[in-house]
């Protein structure tokens, strides 16, 4: 790490290493965007009352943000390569922070939705551009440790968000769910301005307009379809229309990008075996886990009658499980390899969710539920760290930005599909006459089934493909360290 020194009478300024700078700025930025997406769930009834709107109308506060993320993420790789990752990340962070303040100051629901769209523009660039910075600055053999730290943000966010939202809404106002982002955003922005290094790809090319329109439009329509289908019904003309339109747009996107000399989304990267396999495992595992994180609080509130705050406190041990496990998993990665870690982590999650589906009822002790939630949180980092670390093992620095955009885009799709599938299972079970507890049991079994698909796909991972990420750092013995040459004493004048 650079230190202050005196060279030619000048004192050099201390600067932290880029690994530390990128890790801090990306982790905090990622944490902000994830918490922002979950913290508002418990505040929706309160802001709907303040704006004299229905809860259905208030849902656009979350939906508008998610749709904007879907529009921006596909183009994030090109934007970062073309204008520089430092500039793009800092502008996105500034937009996100300013929009957070404006959301808290909104005077109407329409204003709030508009500001959430602006916030989504920033969030849609922070996530993939930050991931590209992380993989470029950390050598392959150090990525597992770095991702272990980042996983804390991705996993703690969904657990902390509802609790923090409940506390702020209860004791202050729903507006503080947005104001809380501002000090963190300003702090990270200052660190980035002072210390973050720039990276720009000289061969970024021109904007692929057709790819931008088809990717953003197709993903936005797709997320709208899967998020609204449980409420409107899969046979609704609106759902059928948007679903068909999204599939047509995404199909056209594949054709256009594969025939483009400079595609915005480089789908040819899926020809890379380890990237393709790890992306499929990630899509199934994180889709299932995102759906579980959405379903468990609903189970506690709807089936067991818990309050939003009580539900958040009950699910919080999952975050403690992640905290306890992530660094263990990161240290174990070079020894176990991605295949065994991903399969083992997925099987651990499957076991916990199956136990929940078989045993948890209205009279189950709340501490048993908390222990099971802790175990689920403890198991998931073993899968997610293995998948994220191995996926970029053979991706070049020039392709890292586009690969990060692809990886994050499939994550958005997976989360939307997972939640839609589990909500549909619950609603279908209730319509068939099942008790609420039974309906949620069916959902947990379905989530376990999705995770089982991830485990089967993980069996096809090859540790040899990710060998570069499994090298251990060699420690140089003290005796072998070079001895500095003696500096002769100054000659007296």
C-alpha cells in the first residue's frame, strides 16, 4: 500500500490501494441500491395514506424502480467502457443520491414515481459497473475474498431493509426511507472522487441503438409481466399482451446482437463454458433465493399474523447467517473449488427450505423459525461466492464490462421470475381451497425445487475452467526477503 514519503524534498500524499477503494465504494453503493429496493416495502401503506392513494397505485413506487433498472443494466457495460468506469460510477452514484433526497421531498405520488425512475437510472449503472471495476482490479486468485465481502451487502440488504423501513416509518416518517441514503451516498462519492482510478476501453465502439431499445424495452416489459401477473392473472389481456411483446423484443434482441459487429450485449460470451454454466447456476439459485426472501416475510405476516416490524426482526437472523458464513466460504474456495462449493451450498439451502415446508405451522416456536432462517443464510454464500468467482475466471479485462451487464441482467430476470412463480403457487393453492399455511408450504417446496435445478447445473461446473481463481497466494519467507542495500552516510560538506 502506498505510503507517504520524502522524495527530493517533496512529501508524497498517502493514497489507499485501488483494491480497497473499489471494494468500499462498490460494496456501499451496492448495499444502498439493494436496501433501497426493500426498505420501501413496509412504508407503502403509510405513503399511500399520506398521498390519499390506493395501495395498488403505491406499488408503482417499487415497480417503476425495478423497470428502470431493467432498462439501464443492459447498456451499463458499453457506457462504462465508453466513458470510463470511474466517471460512470460516480455520476450514477450522484444521480442515485440526489434522487433519494428528491424522493423524500416528494409532494405527490406522481412526483415520487418520477424520482424513483431517476433513482433507477443511477442504480442500474452502479451495480454492473461496480462489479466490472471489482473484477478488473482484483486478480483472479483474490476475487473469492473480495466477493465474500460484497456478498455481505447483497445478502444483508434484503434482511435489513424491511426492519429499517419499519423502524423509520414507525418512529419518523416514510420519507426517511429515502433520506437515509444521502449521507452514505455523499461519503462514498467523496471517496470515489479522491481515490478511484479511471478505466476506459479504447475499443468500446458506438452505441448499439437497436440493442439498447430491444434490451431495455424487452426486459422492462418482461419484468412488468411477471410482477403483475399474480395480481392481474396470467390470462389477463394486459399480461398476455405485454408477455408476448417482451418475448418478441427479446427474441429480436438475440438475433440483432448475434449479427452485430459491435453488440451492446455481447451474447457470444455465453460461448465461454464456465461463464455460461455459472450464469445458469446463478440464475436458478438467486432467482429461488430472491423469491424466498420475498415469501418468508409474507408467510410470517399473512399466515402467522406478525406485524411488519416483527416479521423483519424474525427474518434478520438470515443476515447473521450470511455474516457468519461469507468469509468462511471465501477462504474455503481455493481448497474446495466452485463445483463442490456450489453444490454443497445449494443442497444446504434445499434441506432448510424442505424442513420449513414440512414443519413450520401456526404454533411453531418463533425461535425455531429464526434458527432455520439463520441456517438458510449460512448456506447461500457457499453457492453464490463460488458462482460469482468462477463465472469471470476466463473473461478478459476488455470483455469484463459487457460480461457484468449480462450477469446482472440475468439476475434481474431471475428475481422477477422467482417471485412470480412463488406468488402464483400461493394464489393457486388458495384458490384450490388450501389453508394459508399449506399454500406457503407449497411455495417453499417450489423454491427448494428451483434450488435443486441449480444444484444439478452446478454439477457440470469444472474446477479446471476456474483454475486461475483457485491459486493460493504464496508467502515469501522472511529469510528469503530481499535485504535492502545499505545507504552510505552523507559526505560532509
